[in-house]
C-alpha cells in the first residue's frame, strides 16, 4: 500500500478590508491609539500653517498695492521741448508697461471761487489719465487734484469749473495725489488733455511688475535731435515719482522666495510623525505586558 502524504495547508487568507476597517475604528473609538488627539493636533497644526501661508501672500500683495498706489512704480523723464507726445503714449503698448503719458506747462487759471489764488495747469496727452486716474483721459474735460476739487467745490465727473473770466471748464474727473513723498507737480493743479504735435516737457511711465523697466524705456519718448544741435545739450533727467519706498519692488522674486513648499513638506512630515506615534502608543502596552 502506498502511503498518503499529508497535503500542505493552504496559507491563511489575509484579513478583509472590512475587518481591518472595523478593527481600526475600534482602536480609534476606544482611545487606545489616541487617534482623536493626534488628528486634532494634525488639523490644528495644518490650520496654523495655512493661516501663515495666507498671511505671507496677503502681506506681499499689500506691499505691491502700496508701492503702486504711492506712485513708486512711476518714473518721470524731463527734457523740456524734446519729448514726443505720441511716442510717450505709445510706450504703454510695451510689455510690462501699464500706463504712460506726456505733459507740459499750461496757462495759469483763476477760478471764480478762488480769485486771489491762480492755479497752475498742465497740458497732457490722452494717455495721461491712465496714470493719474486709471482711466483714459477725455480731451473735452479736465482733471482736478482732489485737494483743488475740494476747495473749488467740485464733486467729480460731469461737473463744471467756473473761471474768473466768466468761462467754465468741463470736469472729466478728480485724481488722488496725496502728500506721501511723491513729486509735488500735480498736488494742486489742473490737467487738461490735448491732442497736439508740439513737443512736451515730461514723459511719465508706470511699469509693473518690474518698475525699473520704466527708466529703461523712457528714452524712447525723446524726439530725434535736430541737425546741428549743440553737443553740450544737458542729458535728460530721469526720476522716480516717489522714492520713499525704494527704487523697486521685485514682486515675482519675493513671491518665489516665500517658503510655501517648506510649509507643505512640514505638514507631510508632521502627518507621518503623528502616524508613527499612534502606532507606537498602540504597541507599547502589549510590550510592557509581555515583559
């Protein structure tokens, strides 16, 4: 007779997912793994990291908004009688340039409500309204500084400004020009849009997100030098409209330097560490009992 060899036993089947989930829930609900405490610590820490990230981004946005609102992103090229108005307005079409416009002195005006105080006026190109009021200038109306508008009793667009000679000016709008360190050229003045082929004295350019680009493109607004012009002509002056906040604010570089990836890695490491603590806390009582 031949001996029958015992058949090898089949390996035990692995626990089903339902069993594993049930066991994990019992461990969590019984407090053995301190899962609730660990989860609470994880979410509170992640919430703190999220708030920190949001504050870093909000602070950077606030710095950028303050820099632009103060006129620090605007640069001024000064060269009397040698700036082309159309060339200056055309700079706004260049990449990185948000607005540009030219200006030159206009006649002094006497307001009916302020007969003893003449007001300086400036003739500006149509693109200049985007610089001071963030809207296209209308050559049929003038722009008033907020200080002058308040003293003259002008509320804003569609108002009229009576002059001492009996005439009046249509008002296209009021622009904000606070005394925050910017050049006081338009602090108490009237800007009158004109369309003219005559040269201008200044060209203003606002560039963002790299404000230093404005100083680079400004020379393109200069008219060609006349034949036989004296070589000793002074070079044009280029100045920042408001230098109190520094020459430039490299917003893209500042955003790239934010430690956002570090915060994400920290959250991942924390999750792994808390999971390890949960496993160890579950195994320690068993080890102590076996010893």
